[in-house]
C-alpha cells in the first residue's frame, strides 16, 4: 500500500517546493570602459557606455522584465516606478554617465504606447525619444572615490585611511617590489614617454602606468614600440597594479585603510533593512556606481580575498585579489523560500537570506554573476541576521563612527568629535604627521574639488536637476540618507 504515502507526498509538494522569491537587491557596479586617468578629462567611452548598457539589460532580464528569470516581487516591469529604485553615483564624467547607461538598459524606452499621458483637454502627450524614461541618480559625496582621482583614497576624505594607505609605501614588501621591478618599468619608457617622464616609471606608479597602457591596448591602433608589449609584459603590468592597489585598499591589521568597503557595507545593510522594514514603500532595487577601490576594500573586509582564484569560468576568471574589470558588479540578493503572502507583507526576517554574487566585467546573457561565500564561511546564502552581523563587524555608517575611525575632527566632524578626545591618531598629529605623499594627495583633492565645482556649474547651466545625497550626514536615519533636493533650474 504505497498509495497513502504517495498522496501525502504529493499534497506536501506545493508546500515544500516553493520557488525562491527575490525581495530586493543591492548592486555595486564599476563604470564601463573609460579614457586613461593620465589623459584628463577622463570620460566614459562609447565602448564603456555599451558595456554598462549591456549589463543593465542583463539585470533587467534577471530581475525586472515580465519574463525575468528571478523576478523581484512586485517590481514594475516596463514603466519605472521611482519609489522602487534608488540609484546613486559620484558626480564625475565616468561614474555618473555609467549609472545613466546602466539604467537605460534596466528600464529601456517603452515605445509610443506605454509612455503616453492624456491631459485634461484630452490631448495625448508622447514621451520623447520613443518612450525614453528619466531616472534620477543621486549624487554621492562620500565613501566612494571619484574616477578623476588617480590616488585610490583621493576623494575618500578620511584622514586615517589616507595615512594608512601611505604607510604601505614604507613597508619592506613595497620596497622589495620597487627595487625588483625597477628595470621592468624603465624598459617600457619608449611606449609611454609621450606621457610619463623617466622618473615616473616605477612600481610607485604601478596603476597609472598599467592604466595608460591598458587603455592604449584597447583604443590606440598606433602605440609606439608596441612590440615591447608582449603578453607576459602586459600580464606582469596588470599583476603588479593589482598588488599595489589591493595594498592601498586593504590591510588586515589596519581596517581603516578599507574605509570605502566599510561605508559600502553600512549602505548595503541600511538599504536592504529599509527594503525589509518598509516593504512596499521602500526601494527594491538599489544601485550604486563606484570605483574599483571600493570593491577591493570590500573584498578584503569580507574575506573574499582568501578565496582561491578561479580561472576556467565561461569568460573572465575571478580573482578577488585583483582589480575588477570595467562594468564588474557585486550583487546582494534578499531571497526567501518561505511563501510571501503579498508584495507588501514579507516573511519574518529569520526566513529571509542574503546571497552575494560577483561578476568580473560586463554581465550579459552569456556570462552571468556567480555566488560566492562571504566572511570566510562556506554558505552561499546567509540568514539575514547572520549577514547583518557579518557586515556590521566592519561597517561604518554613522557620522560619529566615521569621524572616530578616520581621526577627523574638523568640518562635519567638528560637532561629533570634541577636540583631542574621540580621535585616536587624529588628535595625535605628531605621531601621524602629514607625509609628503599625503600633502600631494591633499593637493590632488583640491584640484578635484575644483573640477567637480566646474562640472556642477556645467550641470546647472544645462538646467539639469541635481540631487545631492550626503549619506554620512545622517546618523540614525534608517535609509542612510538625508536627501536635500537641490532644484537648480
Ligand atoms: C573623452 O575624452 C577624449 C580624450 O580625452 C576626447 O577625445 C573625447 O572627445 C571625450 N569625450 C567626451 C564625450 O567628452
Ligand atoms: C491642451 O492642453 C495643452 C497643455 O496645456 C496645450 O498645450 C494644448 O494646446 C491643448 N490642446 C487643445 C486642443 O486645446
Ligand atoms: C578629514 O581630514 C582630512 C585631512 O585633514 C581632510 O583632508 C578631509 O577633508 C577631512 N574630511 C572631512 C569629511 O572633514
Ligand atoms: C599591514 O599593516 C601591518 C601593520 O601596520 C604592516 O606590518 C604590514 O606591512 C602591512 N602590510 C601592507 C601590505 O601594507
Ligand atoms: C632598494 O634599493 C635601494 C637603492 O638602490 C637600497 O638602498 C635599498 O636598500 C633597497 N631595498 C631593498 C629592500 O632591497
Ligand atoms: C621616446 O622614446 C623613443 C625611443 O627611445 C624615442 O625615439 C623618442 O624620441 C622618445 N620620445 C620622447 C618624447 O622622449
Ligand atoms: C596613440 O599613442 C600615441 C603615442 O602615445 C599618441 O600620440 C596618440 O595620440 C594616441 N592615439 C590615441 C587615439 O589615443
Ligand atoms: C533594521 O534596522 C533597525 C535599526 O537598526 C532595527 O531596529 C531593525 O530590527 C532592523 N530590521 C531588520 C529586518 O533587520
Ligand atoms: C577580472 O578579469 C581580468 C581579465 O581577465 C583579470 O585580470 C582580473 O584578475 C579579474 N579580476 C577579478 C576581481 O576577478
Ligand atoms: C531555496 O530552495 C532552493 C531549492 O531547494 C535552494 O537551491 C535555494 O538555495 C533556497 N534558497 C534559500 C534562500 O534558502
Ligand atoms: C537576454 O535574455 C533575455 C531573456 O532570456 C532576452 O529577453 C534578451 O533579449 C536577451 N538579450 C540579448 C542581448 O540577447
Ligand atoms: C576573515 O578575515 C579577517 C581579517 O581580514 C580575519 O581576522 C579572519 O580570521 C578571517 N575569517 C575567516 C573565517 O577566514
């Protein structure tokens, strides 16, 4: 008599085999292909635009469209619903346009039917450009280095992080590489001497040299002495730049160096917490555009750098100790296998998990993001509370924590850090005096501020609307952002 167990089993099936539901996502994306940092103004190229657009289209087919493979519960499929999406990027000519290109892929033009609006007098108004959709991108002012800055911590503004990164330059690891690669870099002089002087050619400038040559190998059909750029030379340039940049972004005995990853972690937790807490009223899609430094800092903090490198995937390999390619994405999915009564009533937090995915380079239909385990544990899905605990071990999301970690006591930190008290390191300037390199960084930051100021004027002149989002000026605010709308028209 196997009938009864069989019936029992089939009646249980609908309960046990519930499809997974995605409740919300947080994506950090690197910008697309750009011009070199050494030939300013650095800007997004057509290839880069196409990369972020392709990636946005992939995420549409995964999470948004009516035939999506892992649809986000309750998401608007074609017409964007402003309440459901929060996009942000620093204001520069690489990251901000990348965000816009990505969003065009995520919510493409809707054609001449859906976007039509009927006025009181019955006149029908058509959206321009075949139903093109406008999606606001908030301006991030802190936590993410701008692409116009050559130095990793350049726009980070965190005093102790800048000092910490600079300390790498006096470690024996650094000195060894500086000495042992000296001939290698000098040998590349004929290739780059139009841009860099002889003195510049050393491991000290590993990223700038790699960047110039990498951009040239993509765009320049007439690189001088290009025969010097053998595959092994290119691979050595890239691997030295990887080591250099990871060392500036993360050091496991000095967490403040990875401040970009710490603020990112806080933003992810706060955004997903808001999605869970406010369900139907909160954004379901959070997208931030950032520089590779934020990725590398996070990779280090979340123990991803200890995962073995994977070289045989369908396209690019993944090596968390390396710089992510253009248009790379990290995705945090809020998922549940419990039944979800309605888009506005989520299951209890203990039934909700977070999955972390990464894709090196442009994501497309033929090359998908892959899940990786966070925090040095084996599971690919972490219960929400464990995820929050893991992230909060290094997250810095509150103004006073940030000021304390960074040792800053002036400006926005003046009110939270009384002079000489809360600031280990910062108050003790004798011990951590401003080195020459830091002074250079500060100079670069002033230049950057001027560039950003000029850009802001250009935006104002063009009558565009900017929304400034000063995430860190918002201690205690649940969604992590005080949004001051700057209707500059
Ligand atoms: C981007 O920069 C390159 C060279 O720096 C320049 O030729 C190109 O016109 C710029 N593109 C835009 C859209 O500004
Ligand atoms: C209807 O209203 C719009 C906006 O006020 C105006 O531009 C248009 O001329 C009106 N159409 C007619 C037929 O009155
Ligand atoms: C923190 O301190 C550094 C170095 O003094 C300074 O350059 C930076 O602007 C400060 N950041 C803030 C947010 O005040
Ligand atoms: C990391 O920090 C420790 C302690 O400050 C230092 O000894 C070590 O050399 C650093 N490593 C790198 C790669 O900067
Ligand atoms: C690197 O070279 C310099 C001079 O060429 C020397 O003074 C220094 O000791 C060397 N450092 C190492 C770690 O070999
Ligand atoms: C760059 O190096 C090449 C080969 O050594 C030389 O012919 C050329 O004149 C140099 N250009 C500059 C600007 O120094
Ligand atoms: C290619 O490289 C050469 C030599 O550095 C430079 O003169 C030229 O402007 C570059 N062309 C492009 C399109 O970047
Ligand atoms: C969201 O954060 C608030 C404030 O930290 C906390 O009280 C609440 O429990 C969190 N919600 C979830 C679902 O974790
Ligand atoms: C991404 O791919 C490039 C090129 O294949 C590789 O050099 C780099 O190590 C990879 N980066 C990461 C973070 O996996
Ligand atoms: C949901 O169930 C599927 C199939 O058993 C499993 O692969 C997936 O990891 C589960 N998801 C979560 C969040 O537990
Ligand atoms: C990717 O796949 C989705 C769904 O399978 C499809 O709608 C879309 O057209 C595909 N995109 C490309 C560029 O092939
Ligand atoms: C994760 O990394 C931290 C420091 O980066 C280290 O202290 C910790 O032991 C690592 N945890 C695991 C489980 O690997």
